[in-house]
C-alpha cells in the first residue's frame, strides 16, 4: 500500500472508534456536529500490501470538552506484526458555524469511562514523536 492508503484505513479506524464512543453518524446528524482532524502523525514500521488482512487497536490518550487525543496501531491480522501507527488530535465542531463546540454530556461520560480504563495501559513509544534529524548537517 502506498502512503495515501495507510491514511484511508486509519481514517476507517477513526470512524469505528468515534462511533464506539457515541459519535456515530446518527449522533452527528441529529446534533449537527462532526469532528475535524487538528493534527496527525503516522509512523511506518513494516510494509503491508493492499490485500493483506489488517487489525487495529485504539488507545484514548486524553480528551477535554472539545478535543480527543487518540492513537491507532495497525497490525497485519494474520502475521501479527506492527505495520504502522497513527496519533491524532480531533476537534468537535458545530457543522453550521464551523466552530468548535463541546461534546454532548453522554459522549463526555463515555470518554471518561474509556479514559479511566486506558489510563492503566502502557503508552506506545511512537506517541508524541516529532520529526527531524538527530543532528542537523553542518555547512562548510
């Protein structure tokens, strides 16, 4: 798979995670809300091909009334190896105003439950990474 397809399948994982916490299509339609991606980081560890079966895990890293910080890991479903990771920060948005808005109480309660369970889990080493060279090249 090329880079774009990794992003597509991670986006599907995001859809599933958000639906699991209550931000599914019905909730978004009934409340006139959506989410925008504020920032995303992808790390690539081992190649997968377009026909390979994939498995995803998602870890809730943090949240507040308007934002959700989470981390996906993509595994080859049969071989079991880590293929790639995706760390994201999403913003809850009112579709009419295109401005951030607090999530509904029931969503925040669900996120708090998930957060409590996920806080006990180890943080992935790819979390919070920055991009750059270890030591910048010198010019002479």
